[in-house]
C-alpha cells in the first residue's frame, strides 16, 4: 500500500485545555509529518525525508483533525436564513414545509450531495445530522456519505403529532422504519445511526415509548433530540407531559438519556435537569449561531461544565447560519462573552475536534492526529483573505493565529481537507 506523508505545521489536542497557557493540552509540530496508509494515520512526528512515500507539502499552513459537527439538519440546507421571530414560528412557517420536499428521492439526492459538498468546503469531516421523517431522505444521506467514505451519524426524524400530516409518521411506522434503516445503515462502511425523536412537542408518549424500545434494542446507536431551546417550547412540553418534573424529565422518563444521547440547545435548564444530564452522561450540544438567530438564549457553558455535563458544539443548520465551525465558535465566543465567560482559542479548537469526538465516544477513531486514527484532516490557511493576511502579519503566537482563524475565518481558510487520507476539497466538482 502506497504511503503518503503530509508535511506542515501539525496541531492536535490530547486533553481539554485548562486555560490559555495550557501547552500540555496539545501537541504542536512546527515542521511535522503525518504518515498515512490505507486511510489511516500510521505515524506522526517531525518531518524527515522519506523516499518511500509521496510527500504533500502544506507548509506554512496548519494541519488539524477534520472538524466535527454534532448537530445539524441536512434537510434544512435550503432554508438557512428564513426570517422568523422565534423557534415555533420558524418551525411551523418554514421548516415543516421545507422538509415535506424530502418525500421525493430526486430532491433528497440533490440536497444531500450539495450538503456534503458544503461540509467538505468548510472543513467538516464528520457530522451528526437529522434527516427528514421520510426513510428515503436517510438513504440519500448515508448513500452520499458512503460514496465519500465519510464517518457520518444520522437518522430519520420520528414525529407523529403537531406537524403537517405529510410529515408525520406514527409510533408504529416510526419504529418500523427506524429498525429497517438501522439494519441498512448502522455500521455499514463508516455510517452510524442516531435514533431521532425530533422533540417532545412532536412525539406522542406512544412514540417516545417506541424510541425507548429502539434504544433498548440497539444500545450502540446514538439518540438525538432537542431540549430546552425556547421558553414557549418548554411551556408546551410541560403541558403535553404534565407528569414529568421538567423538560429533561420527559426524556428521562422514557429512558432516552445516556452517554450516546445528544441534546441540542440545553439553554434553560434548572438545577435538577443539569444534575440529570451529568449523571446520565448525556451530551448538551451548544448551537451558538442558531441560538442567536432564533433569539433562543445564551448557553451557560460554565454552569454545565462545572456540574460535570458533557458538552458538544454544533452549527445546527438551518436554524444555524453557517456551515463553518470557525464561524460557529466565533459566535460561541461572543455568546460566552455576554455571559461573562471566556472561551480560549485553545478550547474552541479542542471543541471542534477532540472535544466533539469525545462527545460521540469516538476518541481513538477521529478528532486527533494520532496513529490508528482515521486520516480525516483539515489544512488551515490563516492568511486566506486580505484582512486575515493583514492581521496574521502581527500575530506572534499559535494562540493568536488560532484566534484570528476563528474570528475572521470561514470556508476560504480551509486550504484542503482529507477524508480517510484522500484529498476531498480540491477534488470537489465546480471549484
Ligand atoms: N426543535 C425541534 N426541531 C427543531 C429544528 O429543526 N431546529 C431547531 N433549532 N430546533 C428544533
Ligand atoms: Zn436542531
């Protein structure tokens, strides 16, 4: 098998940074070499000439693990920037209309291909996506992921009430379709399935019971849903489930919380809910651009983190406004500024890589540049635009360079992407 060596400035995290000076949390090689064979990293170290391998020289750019996005909706790719006052208006006016289009295979295939192009263009090599309630939207998603050899998580949305008839399944059909799709896609190639009840508002107790049965039958699948995003949503959830102590308690009562559960938003949690998340190991997913766009609120990173809650970060396309994890963490930084909390550049880049890999319990597979991991990588150019180049000229440290990438960067800062060792951005059609 032919070996490839990527030469460049290599940065990878080994632990969660404990502050802006925590140099022990990462490994940085000024002139590094990543040796790749058969789609995997087999060695990482200082560069040394090696005639037996093809060398691709990315200097002076930084090479990091590919970005990971832990919550987004591929079926909302064409409705980003829909003008609404708040979550429920946005869902009813645009989202539940848009997602009906995915009953057509042709539409699902076209949008999923465009969606994967956007992920790659923005440096994201793994994502966790909601499909629509139509099984064919899931086939289009995992089919496209397989074509590109990408490690992708996703699932059919389960929703059996409070939405247009054309979008609703039933407790039984949602269960049956999910089982079929798990058999078809979970563990096939790099695909992993997420059991996906949309949220408490669009699932009857019978459907959450069916989701509970699926979780028991398929404990190695993920579970994804939405939690505590918006005040009106919380009020309605408690009207629909008056027997539960709070919103988190609904999912708890139906056995849906565990270390493979990803909960989008988690903005307005009370003390008990925070404790439950910490105890169950469920992951709270911070979606800054979406939370700002829909006016949902300011995620309290410090409170959740201190309570021992696992935290992921995500774009939440199409409530979110950018496919870019750089733009997402830039907005995340500003959200935490408004909360009087600091997010160091080290923590931002940790979160988009190793942190999110840990959220998915995929450390050792993705999220770090280390032997044995997949060669899913992103090459970053901190001088990609004139404004970035101007600022880069005055940057004198790695941390400053990262912060400028986050603050000014977008898809233009993504010089190249590798998926399982193969070039993926420069080989995109239409570039
Ligand atoms: N809650 C339930 N469905 C959705 C969705 O599609 N987007 C967001 N942001 N919140 C939701
Ligand atoms: Zn969402």
